[in-house]
């Protein structure tokens, strides 16, 4: 697992399917999922500690199981006061996601999973589960 101090964006930028586009003399930086030329945007969701095991299983699930869970209509309720933070980047078309789970402890969020990269239907399925 990476050091929790590493910025997620730095890890996402290392993915071979992601390109960095700079504009306006380098003051504007955009990241693009190259197979679909779709821009990435950041997201974060908070969850209660009671969902920790469920979230860990979700992030470790196979791509097929993610699609099955999404088809079942399972939802994970967000909780603004929860100590779990799911942070990530998703492409505008939903065909790419990079996510990791962090837990608040000792006055800081610490990564408890590695970054998981999802593409295609599995990325769409995870997005559906988190909404």
C-alpha cells in the first residue's frame, strides 16, 4: 500500500490511460482518459464506520461481481459524519474510475486500501453503487 501522504492525483497521473493537458501557460491542468478523451474530475464520499467491511469487500470485488451488485440495486448510504472517506477520480463518461478508501484516525485520514483502477462496465457499475 502506498504512503498515505502520496496525493491520489499523482498516482492517477501515472496510469498509462491518463494524459495530462496543460493550457494557459501551464496554469490550467486537465487530466483526460485517453480511450474516450473524457476529462477526469475528483469526487469524495463519506461513510459511517459500520460500512467499513462492506466498503473493503466492494473495493476488492471482481469486475463481474461489481456489475452483479449494481444490477441488484444495492446502495451504500453516505454519512457526512462518518470516519471513512472514499476518494477518487472519474471520467465524465463514467468509463474510468480510480478510487481508494481512507479512514480518519489520529487527526488525519490514512489510506486503508491501495488505489484501484476500473474501466468500462466495472467503472460504470461502481459509480452506480456509490450514487
